[in-house]
């Protein structure tokens, strides 16, 4: 059973993990590039040529870092818009939704944190998420079903949970990990499709091209798998931490537990197909993450602890 850790301690831990992630993902990418250059430099007799591989690797580093840097900059500055597009979320009108804004503002004032943006997804499902890397992009998004079907205390508990993700720097950490995992996922998909297309067109022309595509596909798949492990290592505990923080913030652990009971049977937002975005939600079962390429493997790496255990955890307060 998870135990509550002080908010400041959790923030420090997440900041440390953020630095480690920022170091680990580029190192993993460079390791994959080196592996590719190493296997490509075997001579016709099957002998390795490490000196040639090192030269090719060193020559490939600048281009690799530039490509990754461009990818990261785009994701860093436009992640809020991309997430909003993926979920179809819109700004929630303050005038017509004073109940929600009052709950968010009161909770923020109680802990002295800035008010995030508030958005809504027009879905009858019950779910919510927090997002944003920069402070100006911090957002709490709720579904219409959640707003309509939860009592005030229950809705307050869910909002507090999402605010804790922001306070603990969980949202920043998760979005950064999603950006890097997305790079490996993209490479795997391109390599897989190139392999399928190349296997049909190059059989008569060049057997070596088929071997090269297999090497790229295998290396990319291994790197993608390892990157998933990095992200998985950060995921489950943050939900317990946010639940604990929400209980402490509202002094009503029973309210969040009650909300989770209502969320559990009707949490799936049908219009959200991106498995990366699904990971942001307060509830995301393995079947929800089983979309897209290699989704079956993703089922083995649930990003959320079982909701029944989270409810039991809250009921012990």
C-alpha cells in the first residue's frame, strides 16, 4: 500500500527524476544510433569494424541531436494545443460554470497556487486530466459527464487530484516522457512500414536492403521498449501521490473515493484515440491504452494502479 510523502519531498523527487529522464532518453537514442552504425559496418565476411562504426557514429551525432532538438522544441511549445486537439477540449465558460470555477479557485487559494486554465470535453464519460509543461499552459480539463454527474464534494476531490499533479510537477514530467517515447514510437512505425514496403519491392534488387531494415526495426523496437520502461517507472506512484495530496487538500478522502467509484464504470472518452493522451486521465485502464501500433505491449505496462486499490487507499484515511 502506498504511503503519503510530503508535497515538497515529492516535488524534489520529481525534479530529480525529470533531470534523469532528460539525460536517459537522449543517451538511449544515441545508444540506438551507435548500435545501428555498428551492425551496418560488418564486412562481407561478417567481421565487425568498430573503428568505422565509431567514425560513422560521431558523424551522426550532430544530425541526431538537431532532429531531436527540433522535435522537442515543437512539442514543448505546442504540447498544449496538440493535447487540446487530441481531446477536442474547449475553454470552459466562467459565466456559465461558476460552480466549477469556484471549486478550482477555492482549492488554489487554500494552497497558494496560481489558478490554471479550465477546459471541458463534451463527453458523457466521467474523466479528467491535468496538462502543461510551462506555467502559462497548466490546465485542468473535465468532461461534461463528470461535471453533471458528480456532487460538489466529489467534483472537488477530482479537481484537487488534478491540481496535485500540477503542484507535484507530475504533468511536466509525464509530458516530457511522452515527447521522448513518441520519438522512438515514430521511428518504429516508420521502420516497420519501410520494412513491409521494402520487402515487396527490393527482393529482386538488393537483399542487403532487407537486412538493413530488419536491423533498424529490431534496434528501434528495443529502444522503444526500454523507453516505455522509463515512462512506466514514473507513472503508477504519481496517482497514489495525487490521491493522497487531494485527500490532504480537501480533508475529504471519502469524496474522492466516491468519485472514483462513479468514474470506474464510465470513464472511457471515445473520441480520444491517442494512447499518450489517455495516460493523462485520472483513470486509464490497460484496454484504453491498447490503441495504435504495439498497443498490445502497452497493455502490459498499465500507467495507473487498479482503481479498486486507489479507493481502498483513500478509505484508510
